[in-house]
């Protein structure tokens, strides 16, 4: 008899579409909040804070909620999703590897910009760029505490595991990374390729650490934190 907490590609794909739907719902929620605060005619590009300070907590909470609902449906514990202790050595290695991985992502984005500029670049930058150092700290905390853990729990702990159960490790990693890149394409199409490549590394690290979501979550959070800090200090 098959273990109740084993799930496969069909449920992993259903979880993915639920995650995308949840993010779109979160976008509407954030829009209503901003309309309530500033009215319909406000130019949101002139806000004193990045929209991400509101959207990240909303979207990541939805991502976590969707993941836990699917996990509960399969009777999977947080440990089965990979939320477990990682050695200091592993955590140190993934923290260091996040740096060259960020440079790889920047390199891919640079090549894309050389091929053709992103028409949404300014809007995306305004949406995520902290206006001062305090906001930068807040964004980094959100990256480490919410973005990394929630997205890795969802995409590595549930989605990738489901695809791997059906297709094997290599194809499961590939499919998950494609879907992860496509989800970030909701922000800008130029994010799809670099996020796909970065996701391959996150997923590979997750595999190599025995499905340890704690390790990939830290790597993810540090990667995003470096990206935020670099962008901020290059513009001040």
C-alpha cells in the first residue's frame, strides 16, 4: 500500500496553479490596500516605500498557506517537506555559494539587456527598490524570514518532490525550475531565464542535501538579500 504522504506530478502541478492563483489574488489584495490608503488617482511610482514591502508579506503568506493545505491533504509533515536541521557546514557552504550564484544571475540578465532592454525594468525597480536604509533592512529581513522559507517549502518541499516522484530527480528538477521561472515572469518576462537557472541550483542543492529545505531556503534568502543590497547601493 502506498504511503499516504507520497504525492506525484498531478498534485504537484495542481499546487503550482494554486500558488499562481494565490499570488494573483495577493496582487488584487495589495491593490485594494493601496487604493484604500492613497485613492484611485495616486501615482504608485511616487510612493515613499516600495510596493514589495506590502506585497511580499501578503504573497508569501498565501504561498505558505497553499503549501500547508496541500501538505495536510497528503498528510505530510513539515519534516517531510524538508524543514529540518542542517549542519553548520552545509549552511556555511550554501551561504557562500549564494554569492557566485547571484553573479551568474546578473550575468544572464546583462546578456538579456544587451539583446533588448526590458520595457518594464523601471516599474519593477520602483516596485522593489527600498527608499532608505531602514526599508532595505526590512526587505532583507523579509527575504530571509519569509521569501526564502515560504518559496522553498512550496517549490522544493512540495512541488519538486512531487515531480521527482513521477519523473525522477533530473526531470523533476527541470520541470520545477521551468515553472518557478514562469511564475516570476508575472513580474517581468526578463526574469524567467535567470530565475530558471537559479532555480536549477536551488533544486540541486536541495537534492544534494537530502531534501533539506532549510538549506535551500537560506541560500534563496541570501541570494535575494544580496540582490536587494547591491541594487540599493548602486543607486544611492
